[in-house]
């Protein structure tokens, strides 16, 4: 008989009221993927250290709404 990579392992009744029932299904897996197994983690690891937060503000009020003009700019240097 073949081994399933994902197997149902029971469940838990979380909540019951007059309108709904919440039930949690539990599963076990043969292999669990973590962030280290994804391409996103490789991309994050390749980024430089986060040193500066830059914020541009286009005021909506007072005025004619967002007009594409940056009325305020701030840079916050983060401690390293």
C-alpha cells in the first residue's frame, strides 16, 4: 500500500453556536516546507541590510486630492 505524503490525523471542534460550527482538521505531512525551502527566502537573504526608511507624502486634503506632487519627504535612519 502506498504511503500518502499528507495524512488526516483527526480534528478538533473549536466552536458551536446557533449559526455556525468551527472545526479544525489536523493533518501530518511526510516533509514540511519551511521558508528556507522557498525562492522568496533566497531573495530576502540577497537584500542589503534595511538601513533607511524613505516616505513620500502626496497630500489629499487640503487640496484637490492626490496630484502626483510630493509635498513632504522624510527619511528615517534605522540603528544598525
